[in-house]
């Protein structure tokens, strides 16, 4: 279900670009895995096709794509290589700070070909900023800066303190936080991305020590009072973008694994069996259920996004009732995708454990992806509390 008003020609154009990149990503998969980052020719190909600027405002030379087209691009790329799609999802979510920055500053950060921003999550105690004349003195260490190796800019979300050490509080009584943007060359990069899955995302850590960030390079992330662009895309918060992004990356990983298994099942005859895998009744049932899981989960999350997009266009806002639906549908899609990958991986038998098998990397990637915050089962509890009229114990989006 892809409702809402969208430019179908633009969607086809970007999906064609994604399909071109998909084949390139498959060929570069071993290099991406080995070097733990996207190779320069892949980054350049993505830049040339405007892939990093999909969510940037048109006023800054971006595409300002509708979210259904954007997420379909991510899903397509994830079928080629999960790390590339995951990094793009993070970089794209970071670019959602652009409409909150002064236009001149936003052009400086995002205007060039390498105007790519990365940051890590706002984990408690990771860093802090002290207000001084003209800006902030920032100190801290942040991890999981996905896509930082091909980025030129970094950012962080930090609580703010006064010069006397008093913590600044917001109007809602919570600690006041602000997003800082600075050149990657100004930070100390910590190469610590040695992981099982999503190796090619290059999600290093980085550090600042009493570093000055001017006021103009800061913004209140998702603070409506600072929003300078009024297009319907920017009614979506960065947290919403992350939820829809990583659910579609997960669906893309699962579809890639599913398709790879179908190819394996045509030719593999298990030891002691009379026929190929695809002739096994149990396998046939599992594949039928896997197809249903993928298509129903995809339809659910894209249906919710379509409703939100329609509201953003017609009302100029997104109703609060849609927030738990996006959280629920995206979490559901991520977990259904993981189940599908596990099913086809185990059905493929012992050959799936080897690095040369197309299922092996996807199994590692989907599990690395579901370990991060978007797929946590606790989201089901949070949404359930809302649906039953209880105050949620957790935050909907971060």
C-alpha cells in the first residue's frame, strides 16, 4: 500500500538509480566486509546519483523525496549490501538536522558533494556542553557513528550546562539538549568497529575534549520552533525517519536472503534425500509462510507511512495517533524480517555457514541490525500501554 501524493516519475527515477547501485554493491560485498567501510568507488557512485541528498531540502540542492520513495530505495540497496543501506539510513537521518540550521550554515555542511553528516546515539553520560560566549565548549566520547568513514561532518546530542555547572532545563522540566555539528577533522576518531555483522558500516567512535562549537552550528533537533523548512517531509522527526529507514533495510536484507535461498533450493539435494530442497513439503510450507511474513510486514509499515505522508501533505502535521502505529509497524517489520532470515538460513543446511554462501553474511547482518534500538521488543510494551490508555514508560522515538 503506497498511498499519499507522490511523484511517480521521480520514484521510478530513484528506484532505477538504486537498482544500478544494487548490482555494484553485490560485486563490492567482499571488499566492503574486508575493509569495514564502503569503498571510494561505491561512495562516489552514490554521490553521483544523489543518494545521500534524498531527504535534504530542495532549497539546499536536495531531492526532498517523499518517505515512501526514500524507504523503497533503502530496501532495494539492502538487497545488494546491508552495510551500505544501513549507513545510508543513518546519514539520511542525520541530514534531517538541515532544516533546523541557518540556511547559510546548512549549505556549508551539506552543500558540497561530500556534504555527509554522521553521529552516534544520545546515550546518557556520553558528553556534555557548557554554554560560553558565542557557542558551547563540548566534551565527550560517542560511539556507533555509522557512515562516519565517508562523512565529512560529525555531530552529537548533548545536555547543556551553564558556566557555573548548573544543568540547563527545558520548558518541559527535562534536561535541555542541543545538537552540535562540526567537521570530522576536528574530532579524534577511535577505530573500534570490530563486530560480527554490518561490518561495512564503519561505525567508529569519536571524541571531543573541551572543543568550541559556535552557536550557528547547533540546533534543537526536532524542535518545531526552530524548523525553517515548511515542506511536508519535515513534519517527520528524525526519530521517525530512523524507524522507517531501518525497518526497510531489515526487509531488504530478508528479501535478499529469501531470494538467495530460492536459488539454493532449486539445485541442492540434502544428504540422504531423494529430491532437491524445493521438493520438500516442510520447506514448501516454510517458504509460503516466509513470503506472507515479508509481504504483510511490508504492507503494514508502508501503509502507516502512507497515512502519515497524506496527513503531512493535507493537514500540514502528523496526528499523535500515528506515532505508536509507526513504532509498532516498524518494530514488527524488523522482527519479522529476522524470522524470515533465520528460517531460510536453517533450511539451507550446513552449507549456509560458509562465508561464500549468500546467506551467511545476511544472517550476521540481520542479527547485528536487530540488536540496535529500533527493533527492541520493549517497543511492543510501550505501544501496548498507549493502546490501553496508559502512560507509556518508554520514549516513542529518539
